[in-house]
């Protein structure tokens, strides 16, 4: 891993290389009169153990930033580095491998495959990455166990509640020691308790050394982050932080 001189480390922090770096990233959709500058030169660096919340109005570029950070889309210009490796120079196959191995996605619709059980949804990416089926199944069951879903391992997605499906999607994102976790409006239409649970899980993954980037409208979720980056019209306009901290949310009206 490499460090860059740009990334100042506070004196009391353990110095670690950034897990994710965006350098002058732009994204233009369409061309001519329909051209949209979804990202207009974004710099962002997220270290291991750190959680960054991206906030901004609808259409400001939050989802685009996450999909580009996760190599699901290519930037128009600029560079994305994951664990010090530039995505621009990678073959499509290497990028796919890197996604399976290092990046966990918690996106709004959960994207569980309906024909696979909870455990199979989690073990599939591990198997695709070359892990033996039995080992992958063991890891999947451990991950489900850790999220209180051991007894639902053999259930299909349509037999699970919204909250349970979400936990399966999170287990899939966290399994295999992924280093970069990307969450787009992870609370979605779920209640505040479920949203808080997602944040707890992401935080504990960060404690284990992952870096997390979370796009949200919800200031209560953003308060769990170490840092909040505000995006407007595709530009990161302000990098505030640290946020208030989760303990500020533990008021009487927040269920525990
Ligand atoms: P946010 O997540 O903050 O709501 P998005 O990243 O989804 O914002 O969108 C940023 C801008 O890019 C918007 O103007 C949106 O309409 C546009 N956009 C996003 N994805 C596409 C796409 N695939 N094709 C064309 N325009 C897009």
C-alpha cells in the first residue's frame, strides 16, 4: 500500500493509506443539448477505519459518485484508486475481480437474487472468486449468524421481511473481509431502527479496518460518520467533520 503526501493525518490518528481516492473525477452523461455534468471534478480520500457520509440534494451526484467509486461506472476524466491501485489502468476482468474481492455494496434495492436462498446469495460472490463451495457456504452462514439471521439461511428473499433482506444484503457486502463499503441511502424505506442497525454494522466493519462511504439525505444517519462531504451540482462543496456522533442520537424517541 502507498500513502500520498496530500493526505494529512491528524497527530493522534493511526496513519493508514487511503482505501479509496477520487482524483479530479468528472462524469458527463449524454452529449450536446442533453449533456449532464453529474460530477464536475471531485477529490475525495477515505482511509481504513473511516466512514464518510455524502450529503446533498437529489440529483447532486451522490449515486454517481458511489457507482464510480465502486467501479460500476467509469469516470469521464480523473482517476479512482482503490487501495492505491488506479482503476483506469485495469482490465475489465481485473476490475470485476477487485469488485468481488474488495468492495461491498449496500444499495437501495438490495439486489438479492430471487432464485437463491439467503445463504446462497451471500456465498455466490465468494464462489465466483474461487472459494470452494463448502468454505463459501460456511462463511455465508457465519455472516448470517453474526446478523442474527442463522435461522433464515435457507429462506428465499420473498420469504424474508424488508429488514431481513437488508441484513442479508449487508452480510453479503461484509463477507470476505471487504475493505471498501459503499452504501446508497441504506435505510431506504425502512424504519429508523433498521437504519440505525445498518449504521451499527457499517461502523463495526470500519472498526475492523474497512472504509465506508454512505450517500444519504438523512442527517441522523450522517451523524454516524466521521466526516460529512456535501455535494452540490457535482462538486464537493464542503468537507465538514467530524459529525456529531451517534451518541447524540440516543434520545428518548430513537428506539434502541
Ligand atoms: P443523486 O444520487 O444525488 O440524486 P445522481 O448521481 O443520481 O444524483 O444524478 C446526478 C445527475 O446525473 C442528475 O442530473 C441525474 O439526472 C444524472 N444522471 C445520473 N445517472 C444518469 C444516467 N445513467 N444517464 C443520464 N443522466 C444521469
